[in-house]
């Protein structure tokens, strides 16, 4: 699993130019810095720096990678700073929340200053974070699906609709004509011939959309699997490809014509996200603060 600390370490090495400088900035040991960098390079399959005596020189891919991630990294670091400031300035108990990173950025980050909640946030998948919720390491979880666990309460907080979207310059007239003519088999073939981007290899979101509209599993073979929705969208905006993605992540891009919706489908593929917590452990005041933060009606 990708660790955000690897991104932070990469940024520190890039900006300081040395492993020692990065270690001093991050207040960790130099071996830890080296381990973070090696793990990140192994994960993405690319060398990010050339190791030279007393200097770390970014490769061409390292420079490109830096430009792609720096805005998101600095934004998350700013959120972290806000958390610390709130925790110091107010006598309110710290609330630990697990959530998908893209959900937190798109839905929650802009609302933090509107409540009195103090948050410690951890990113991950529902499966990973549910284990931490059951152990008591976190108090709340934004879950993409329900799991049958004792004492765990699920309160609906958002309905996400999966959209079929493509690059802004794509010529989708042939596809639209096939849909209009009711030639779903031909339309499916057209889609399969496109450059597909996916968030993960199990194609969960794509599979849900396909089952709703074509009645079977998708025969799609993605050219690109990128475990970050922001990177997927950025690549599609500046390239030529398609994907299926939750609607709340692309509202702005669709409005600004930076992406286009190819087809709303015959039947919407909708999934409910939940605020999950252990009813025997979560204090009532913290539950209410989380509802307010998520604009939930109770």
C-alpha cells in the first residue's frame, strides 16, 4: 500500500538535494529516509534520483513526478498543520477518522473550519481501516461498503454515482450514434477499443457500471492502472482515454469542460458511503460533530 510519508520524504529530498537534509527536515533518521525513497521507487517502478556523492540529482522521471504530486502533498500538509493548530488552541478531544484520501480532499477538507472537531486522519481502503476501527485505533470510518461486524453502526453520508467519463477532445459521436440506435453490443466494442484508465486492478467501479448497463462483467483491459484518482483524472484531461469514476470527484472538471461524460447509462450505478463507528465506544458528542462535518441529517 502506498504510504503518504513516502511522498513527504520524496519532496524533502527533492527540495534539499541530500538525504541528510531531508532527514533533518523530517526529524527522522537518514536510513529511514533511504527506506522511504526505496519503497516509493519500488512501488512506482521508476528511479527518481541519481545517487551521487553528497548529492541526490532527480532523474527526468523524478522531475515529472515532483510536478505531478507537489500540489497535493502541500495541500495535505497544510491540512495537517490546521489539525495541529486546532488541537493546541481548543480543549476538545481528538477524534480519529479513517477515510479514502480522495473523499476527504473532495468532501471534508473545505469544511474543517466550520466545526469544533479536532481530527487525526488516516487514509486507506475500507477493508484496511475497518481492522483499525475494530481494534480501537480509530474512532470513525468513511466506509464504501458495509461489513457485518458486532456493534458497528453505519449511517449513510453520501450517495456516489459512477460516471463514464473521457478526455475533453475525444470524438464520441460514433459511440453516441450507436447508443442512440440501441446497438449496445457495438457501443461496448467501441468502449473496449479506447485507452482505459483504472484506479485498481480489480476494476470494482468499472465492473459496477458495466453490470448495470451491459448486464455482464467488463471485458475491458486497462492500459493504465494508477492507485490515485487525482492522477487518473489529470492523465485523462491531458491525454486520450476513458474511465469510470465517482461523480463528486469530477463535478468541477465536467462543469469547466475539462472532461466529458460519455454516457449516463440506461441505469445509474449508485453506491452509498457510510459514517461507521462502534456504538459502544464512540462518545455521543463526537458522533454529532462528525455528522455536522459531513452535513448529515439525523
